[in-house]
């Protein structure tokens, strides 16, 4: 199955979608090619159009370039689709590439969560494109190989089929009124998995829905310092988003300040997220956006984009 799909990925790129790609959105068993660009050297073309058409990493040493939402990744590594304690989802997106340290952390976390929390295994969502950079859909970040989405659905006790990986839905963890977690879906093991992730020294932030943060504040026991890393953010009802700090010596990586201000569990910390205007924002019409251009990315991203393909992994 894996060899066959690699061959497909070498021949085609992926169809774009105009809306955000979320953990529960289905993939496809029949990915279609993006049309060739009429003028790929046009400086007005969005960089997302260029990076989305790269199916393999660059044949370069691994290097993080730029910021989480404005950068690229040289020499990306591939997250294996299967491990004893993880499986990769939505393979058709070709977003299972990342900095080697990110993949090592995901593998380590999957083992640790299995041991500490009895978690069957991790279902890995989007990490990044083969050369990082802006994506056609779904993410403003995930551009430098240091972001990864992990489903809040435990891994089944069998190897998922290709169809399962594309069509299986992630589990909604938030109540319909958006004020708290769904007690039918949430378990003590969930906060233990998030704790194990946050306790990793390389992890700088973890994004979850505000209702999930609320539950963590209420239920976490023992040492609670790790809660400081976990922050509410929109769109994380089904998965959590791990963000790693810049690797040591990565001088071209522009990271973020560490979180400060305690565990984030005070009413003043959480109050904003439960305002009616935040819980139920008025919909705004979608506007087509070109996005940032190649010239607006760090200058080394042009070399990453134009470098030869690495060998298939």
C-alpha cells in the first residue's frame, strides 16, 4: 500500500480546497493533480501555490528557516505511516513531513503516553509539507516542520486501511453549547496524554479548545507546571496542536517567547474564550487570498524550493 501511494504522490499534486482543512475533514482515495502554473516565475504568485506542488523534500541537510507562519524547511524527514504506538492519518494530504526532531518527539510521546496513560497510540494529523512553506488550505502555521497535530481520538487496536485513514472522523471533544468538554468523549487519559506532551522540554506550546483547557485546569493533579504551555485557540475541538521551540543552533529559525503568567487557569485567563461573541462569532464571507509571495519568505526559501528532490523515503 505504501509503495503504491508514494508512486502516486510522485506523479501528482493535491487538489486545493477553499476552506480550512480540519482534523475531521475527509481526505481522498483519488487525489487529483493541480494544474501547472502558467507562469511559475510570476512574483505575484502566492508562495502556497509553489510549495504545494513540491511532492518530495529538498536534497539538503535538515534546516529550519523562518517563523512558524512564514518560513520553510530544508531536508525534511518523513513520519512513517505506522508504528507500534502511532498511525498517520489523511495520507492524501502529503503533510507527514517535518524536522527530524519533531518526528522523534512524536514517536517518543506515543510510547510515553501508552505507558503512562494507557493510551493505545497516537493518530497523527498534519505536520507539514515536504518543503514546509505556506499551505493551500488549513493552516497559517505548520511551515517550518515544528508544528504537529495529534487527534484526540485514541488509535484503534488494528492497522487502519487507507480508506479508514482518509474517511474516519476524529472525535468531537466539546459540548454542543461550547462551554465544556463532552463527558461522553472525554476521559482522564486525555489530560494525561496532554500532560506528557507538555512535559517534553522541546515543546513550547500546545493549542487546544478553551473547553479542553478548562477541563485540564479542573482535573489535572500533581505537578501542574505543564499547564502553562497549554493555551486555548480556535479550531482545536478534535485535536491538539504541538509546537516545538527552535532547535539548538538553528540561527535562521525565528521562534516565540516562552509562555509566562502561570498555569492559565484563572477566570481572567479563560473568561475571554467563553464570551458569546467568541463562542458563536458572526460568519464572515470568505475572501480569496493570494497570501504571501516567495519574495516575502526568508531568502533561503527560494533555494529550498528550487533544490533537487531528495530520494523517496
